[in-house]
C-alpha cells in the first residue's frame, strides 16, 4: 500500500503549482507511524512552499509536534458536541489542533464487545498517557527527547554555527516553559489534593485525585470532556496565570484565545465531579497559588469567597 501511495505522492508534488488544488486523505497511512509522520510532515512542508491550495487529513497527531517550516498552512479539527449523554461529531471544521479521537465511542456504538473496549482503554492509559521520554517519537508519532545541543560538528554535522545557536535558544526556551509548567502542575496537585481529601470525607464515594492535562498553544481540549465540570489554569504569554472553572472548556478556551495577545495561551485542566466542587477548587487555587508567589491575572476573583482562605498558616500548603 505504501508503495502505491508514494507513487501517487510523487506525481502530486512534481505536478503541483501555486494554482493547484491538492486533496490528500489519511496521508502516509500505509507505513509505520514514526517514519510515516515525518514523511507526511515533509510533504506538507513541500506543498506549503509551493503555495497551492489543499486539504490534508490525518490521524498522525505527531505531525503537530514536528518542527515544520510552514508559512501558509493552518490546523483544523473536527468539531464535537455533547448530545444525549454522548460525544458526537458535528461534521464541521473548527480552528485548532485536537490529538484525541472518538475511536472508543465509535467502537462501542458499532457493537464491539465491552470487554475489548475496556481492555483497549486500559492499554491506552498504561502506554500513551505516560511521558515516555526515552523515545524520539512515540507510537503516536509525537516527539519527546530533544536533539543534541552541544554545538559540536559531531552533534550537528550539517548545521552552521548560527543555526546551532538558534537551536540552543529554542531548546532552552522550551525547557524553561516545561519547568514552569511542572512547577504550576505540582502546586495544583498539592493544593487541590488537600481539598479533595477533605471533600471526600463528606461524600458517599471517594473523590478522584487531580489529573492535570496540558492543552498546548493551538490545541483543543479532547472531545471526551465535553459537558464535564473542569477547573483550568490558563498560562498566559505575559507569564500570568488565570484560574477558572467551566462546564464548557472548549468554549472558554476559545473565548480566552479570542482576546488580543492571548492566541498562544496554553492551559492545564482537570475534571472534577460537579460544578459545586469546581467552584470551590477554583477559588481555592486563586488564593493559594497567589500565596505561593505565582502571578495571577484574576486574583480579585478569589477575594469575595471563603474557600481557599483558610486560617491555617500558608506554610502548610507550601509546595515541596
């Protein structure tokens, strides 16, 4: 299959001009994921450089993590909505990136045995939710480890010193962002876990722990959380944080990014059981993150409630 597809791709890229319309469905689907992702990325770069019009569809989500040199291409995703207790596609394209599919829901709807679906979900959680940084590209084609950055000819035989310096700067910036994100995530876990432990004593069932999920710039929240109560922290480009809660995370993210200068904002979110708990956790985070020294854009939102303003010393909530 891949031989036939590559033959077709050769014909496309050699004949395409800036006046062409190119339509490619499920690009590089016939080969293994990692190399297929990189071939697909290179093809997209080539078409972008030619300047043609086109649509390229794919489930190779690792393309979004490749350092592509593109000027004209934009990312679109299939819209979803929550109807009658199920997440369903709207069949409309929306701006942004989505790395999750409705594969499990589709399998269930088509009658695949529940035992198979449950086992598939367990395997997914055990493998793809983990940060497997030992691989350059994981099974989803997503890049993890950074290239060598010692600036030597051996590490970068084909790079000029100027380009090596650029690589250094880019990697250092990403590392700083990653450290900042991890610090925020660690603070969220420490602060919220205490509150969830208290609330679990009041509930008939034990509340789940905090499971923060990252939504990077240009990405969308996964379809599986449509209609769920979420608490989120917006990582603004100006280094300030905005804490909020919502039952419509996709809508809130679009509203935030629609404001001037916020287009590249990223988000951390976690799901909680109900809006009441979401409101409590929201105000708790606003007050306690501020106490931890984080800069907040909406600190005033936490001053009109009692949640998170415990009389206990702030040191009891200090992040280790």
